[in-house]
């Protein structure tokens, strides 16, 4: 919604094409290497070190390990922020106006405690073993799939209505419209209409919006990181990765088109959780966001451990 609201439908589709060309080249490279011989634990590190040598593999493996660790922390912080938006005590101009469920203290140290607790939960799941992680992620996949189904259904069954959105300066609220499928709404959302980024004060551009959007297209290495735990990694990694890339590409484009046809520009630009506001049952989207973020955090954490284990086993550090 944010991408369509800023860049319009035409530029959004162009962004997805560019992003998935980049991802596609990476995926095809992974598939070529993974089918070129026996695979063991270590994912991308193992493939590169065996194909190009330990010098290349080790340097990339260290960076990939650090990227997975930082990525896990990023997803945990994102989950905490999402929880605070739903259950945190309102602050600033909205102090004292919260609902009955907004009871969690909202200070730096409390949020650090929440993040640490979530990370500890991910650690316990990963320490128990890959089989528990696989079962947990499969359950999460079903939850996210159910949330996606309700989102698509909501575009057809929810009647047009107004949605309360914050003002740009954050000092009040206004209303935007969920119009349902209308040609006028689609025509309004075809072209770009960049606004000022409230975090920097600068006007957004194609590049800045693409940078935000591209984060949603990452995670393609999650399957290859589990190469040591798969029965037939040479078969499972190419098949699973290519299927996942095709599935997400279709879902992203369908969502972009349906959003552009049914939500006015103000709603897309001001309300980043508008899919919850127009859903047949609002908690579905919230649960889906929590589940997908938790899954991403666990995926990065267990992937980082597998990479570090493979590098240590190869005695790269002397």
C-alpha cells in the first residue's frame, strides 16, 4: 500500500520487475550451484566455498553470518514495534485515549525487554532442533496464508467506508476512503505522487521507495541455509526457492492492483496498517504480521547458526 500510494501502480509494477530480476539471477545461481554436487550444512557459504574456494567462501560467509544476525534483530524490533502499536499505552497527543487492550508500558527499557523475550523464544525453538523449527514455520505459513485469503476476500465483501488516518504532522486525524473497486480510484492511483518522508523531511523518490519495498523481497536464502537438514537439498532447494519467488511475485502484484482499484491515495499514504482496517476481521491481519515477522526472525537466527557451524567445521579461523 505504501509503495502504490507513493509511486503509483505503474511504477510499483516496474519496481517489482526490477527487484525480481535481481532476485531471479541470485536464485538461478543458487540453483545451479546446489545441483552441481553434494550439499552439506552451511547454505550459501558451503556452495561458494566449494565452487570458488575457501577464500571467497569464508569472506562471504562471515558477511552473510553477520547479515543474518542483524536481520534477526531487525525483525524482532519490527515485531516489538507492531506489538506496541496494537497493545502499547498511547503517548504524546493520544495519551489517555487508548483502548482497553493498550496496556503494555511503552518505554525504551520495556521495549528492550519485549525484544529480548521474543529473541529468547526464537533461540529456544532453534536450539531444540530443526524439526521443531520446521513444524513451527509450517504452522506460521498456514496462519499467514489464512490472513492473505481474508485480505483478498475483504476487497470483495467489505462495503465502502471511511477510515481514520493521522495527519502528516501527527497532531490530529482525518478520514480517507476505502471505495471498493472503482475505475476512478484506479485512475487516481496509476501515477506517482511522492510526499515528504516524515523521518527525514525530504521528498521521497523512486529510489527511496524502492529501498523500502526491496526489503519485502528478501529472504530467498532461507531454504539454502537449511541445506544440512534437508534430505535431498539438491532437489529441495531449487524447487522450493523458485516456487517461493514465483508465489510472492504473483501475490505482490495482485495486492498492488487490488489496492490501487479500491483505496484512495490518502489512505495508502497515511495509513500503513490499512489492510487491517478494511479486513473482515481486523485481528487476522495483525496475527499474520506477528507470525510472518516471528518466522523471519527465527529463519535468520537458525540460518546464521548453520553458517557459523560450517565455517568452524572447515577450520577457517585457524
